[in-house]
């Protein structure tokens, strides 16, 4: 096999390292089909919020909305398809890391330390989840954030399973791509740890901008924390677990408590 042929190999059979240009292009393409594109749409939606003839707080950011109101089986099929396709970028980056970079093990997406990862993930979720809720409420009361409605799904048997699956999809996709993959590739591109961390955190904040400045700032802070943890441990699995638990509690807690407790903002 020659150097110029597809899938070129070194003498020991391993894949040849990517050039700086190829590595940069790979990162741009991955972000272009995942969270970079999400950040662009979130920015446009936020500009729409600012130019609407309503206060920011009175507008609603809907998560997990019904895709086919009044048709629960079609709705379920569309929810499942949406969740399944949303995790495709995870398979893409694991595949790319497998070709150049060590695969899932390079970002700690394996079961070598599963028990410790679960423990760290649960502890991190408990610490970050409560802080995040307090920050959202403060941002909402200040008028900097939209009213976030974590679920607009019909009250049918599959609502809770779909919300939990959506939480798992969020945790897996965001942490694997934005924390694990991106920080590894930026390091390989020669970026310093702090510069790469800031870029990852700003990306995380950007695709939450549709929630308002509070959503942006809160997720930048979360990105700085999660990104630094990854940089120090090389393990993305605890972050996936923590993010999944945070979102699952938020989604299920909302449909359980919204309208029943006065301190949870609900759309008017």
C-alpha cells in the first residue's frame, strides 16, 4: 500500500498521522454537521427573540416538543427518529478517533472505570444540577432568560421514557463531541489547554443561546468545569453520566411539578 493510497499505513500497520490541514478540516466538518450548526441556529433564534415585540422573559424556549400533536403513535416514531439521528455525530467522532487517535478509549468512553465513573458522574450531577437551577431562576427573574419549557409532550405512556432517552442523547452527544473529541483534536492541533477549554465552553454556550443570555452564560460555566475535568482525567464517561442525570431530573421534574409549585416558571 502506497503513501498516496486511501487509508495509508505506516510500517507498523498503524494509520499515518493526519496533517495539520486535514485535522483542522476534520474538526470544522464535524462541528458543521453537529454543534457548530446548532450554535448558528441558536444565534439566529436569539436575534429573533431580541427583535420580537415581547420581553425576553415572556417568550418560551421549548424543549422536547410534540412532533405530531393529536397523533401519539406518529409522535412517538418521530421522537425516536429524532433521538436516534441526534447521536450519529457520536458514532462519527468515535469512528474518526478510531482511524486517527485511539478510538473511544482516547476520550475515556469505555468501561475500564465504570464504577468510579458512575460515582463521579452522580456527584457531579448533584453539585451542578442544583447550581444550574438556581442560576436559571436568577436569570429568568432578571429578564435575561426566556421561560424554558423542558417538555411539551402529550401525557401518554411513553412521555417519561422519551424524556429520559432525550436526556441520555443530550449527555452523550454533547460531552463526547464538545468535551472529549474537540478538546483532544484541539490539543493535537497545538492549542494550549486554556485556549482549547475556552473554545469548547463558548461552543457549548453558543448552542444554548436560544434560551437567552442566562442559558448561554450558565452553559459556558458548565463547559469550563466539564472541560477542565476532562483535560485532567481524560474520562468523558463521568461527564456523560452527569449530564444525562441533570437533564433527566430537569425534564421529568418539570412535567411532575410544573403548575403545582409556584417557583417553577411556566409559559403563560
